[in-house]
C-alpha cells in the first residue's frame, strides 16, 4: 500500500546519507599485517571483546522488501543497539545506532516486538585508525581471523577501499564482502541465510 511504499522509499533515501562500506580479508596471523599498517601510520585506538546478539523477523523483511538486522552489542560496560540494512550491494550497509542502558530489557523488547534471536557473534577486536578508514583486527569465534577495512561515506568508496588495501600491501589476502553474520548463518545452515545479507 501507499504507506508501505513511502516507508521503503524513505529508508532507501536515508541509506544514501550514511553508508558503512567495508571489505574483510581472511588472515592466518595478525602480526605481519599489524606491522605493515603501523609502519604506514595506523594508530591503535582500542582493544576489546565484543558480544553481539542479532535479531530479525522474516515477516518484517518480506514486508519491507529488503534485508535488515538488529544488533545488541555488549562491549566493556556499555551496550549499543544497531540497525543494519542492506543497500543491495555486498559490503555496503545503512547503519544507525544508539547506546542503551539495559541490555537485557532491550533484548526483551525486541523479542516481544516479534523479532527472533538469529545468532550470537563473539569476537576480540583491535581498532586502528588509518587516514579516513577504520581497520579492525577481528578474531571471530567459529570463523577465524579477519582484517576489516571500513569507510563511512555518502559516495561509493570502492576505489578508496582498494587504495587502502594497496597502500598497506594487503593484496595477497583473500577478500570477502560478506559480513560475519552471513558467513555464520551459512555455516550453521540457518533458515535466515536466505533473508539476511550482512
């Protein structure tokens, strides 16, 4: 109907305002990559464990006509609620987030609203800043080690991401635009693997 169409159009318009664009590289050992990026000028900003719980609803995904997921992240003493929506291109996401006071109550609210717990992701993350990009060293339980390069931009950042990979001498590593959630859903043969592109 008309209201649904307006909602979808407004979400697509909003997606162009803030896009998280990223690429991940599979690595066996972080030491070599860490040495390269630090030598190039990358600066360590933080190192922490992150516990992510993801929620979704097949009915909502079908109604909106697009893939999206809700994440509750616990890291240190804080909890963050995040919306991640697919933009139609692997590695590009619409993202909004806010800090929440009570992680458990937030999860209950999502569940009572019809969202289903899809998967949990546990990882150790080191965050580095390099020019206008974030570089994450992620050790993901059940998946292995990845270096994630991320740029937030209104414009297509494919060339920028490629330039960062080249500048840091990381062309030899296997790239993927699929997110950890998508990779784990496929690995676990989840029913949501057909609906979620993150």
